[in-house]
């Protein structure tokens, strides 16, 4: 009521806009990949007999999974594609860590 | 005469006090404007710095992405340049060695990439469940 009187000056409210510094907690990153290497046998008519006898000797029975050369090439393509994706995703993680880490840290 | 003088002195005192009050008010306003100006300058600088950091980061990201695409194509070109079926038929033991060496190399490079990601958090480790 006192401030309604025009003779008493009113207090001005200052409105200031400024960006807030956000503190984003960086997560613990996933454990590194631990890959086990399979062994590829390359078999043609030249070493087929040797391969079959070796498999029977090593495994105790004649059983194996086979893959054609084009399918092997597909597997190689898939592995390279996964590697590319992991690499690109790594760069995105690096980018986000860089832009969300406080400069003072 | 003295009454007039007292009146003039009174008016002068009132005028002085009004001017003093007005001056104090203006000084406060000026201080507030200075503060707002400084904060706005800081805010603009902070925004510009963030924008610069993000732009540089995105450009670097784009460049590395292209680099990985090229690297992938370079690896896959090996299959285009060589007839693997023909080579495997002719020299199975030689190709067997190369294929296994290639698998070892690519797996090790994937492990290296993941190790680099893991090191981004300064060595904090999540433990493996299976060891």
C-alpha cells in the first residue's frame, strides 16, 4: 500500500539472463572388449584328406562347421563394419565428454 | 530579513537533500546497469566459447568419421583386388596363415579401440563378470 503512493519511489526489479553452468556427471565407460580368436582352416582338394584326418584326430569325431569363401568375405565385411561403428561411436563419446566437461575441471 | 534568509537556507537545504537523494539513486542505478552489462558480456563470451568448442568438435568428428569409412574401404579392397577362392584353392596353407593373421589383427585393433574408450574416464574400471 505504501508503494502505491506515487510520491514514494518504487524499487525496480532487475531481470538478468545468463547461462547456468551445468555439472554433468560423466559415466564410467564400458570395460574394454576381450575377443577370442577362432582358427580358420582353409581346405581345398589339395589338403582335404589331411584336414579330415586332423579333425577326426583332434575332435574325436568327424564334425566341423564349414563356410564358403564368399561367406568368409561377408564375415570380414561384417567385422570391418562393426569396427567402423565402434570407432565412430567412440568419437561421438569423445565429443560429448569434451562439450559437457566443465572448463575448470 | 532574517526570516527570508532562513527561508532561502531552508529551500537550499531541501534542494541539496533532494539532489543528494537523486544522486544516490542514480549511482545505484548506474551500478546495477554496470553489473548487468558485465553479466551480459560474460554470458555472450560463454555462449561464444561453447559454440566454438562445439563447432570444432563437430568438424573433428566429421573428419574422423570420413577417415574410418576410408580405412574400412581400404581393408575391403583386398578382397576386390584378389580372387580369394582361386588363391585358397591353389595355396590353402598360405591363405590359412594369412586369414588367421588377418583375423588376429582385426580383433586386436577392435580391442585397442575399446581400450581407448575405456581410458577416457581416466582408468575407472568396470570389472568383467567372466574371468
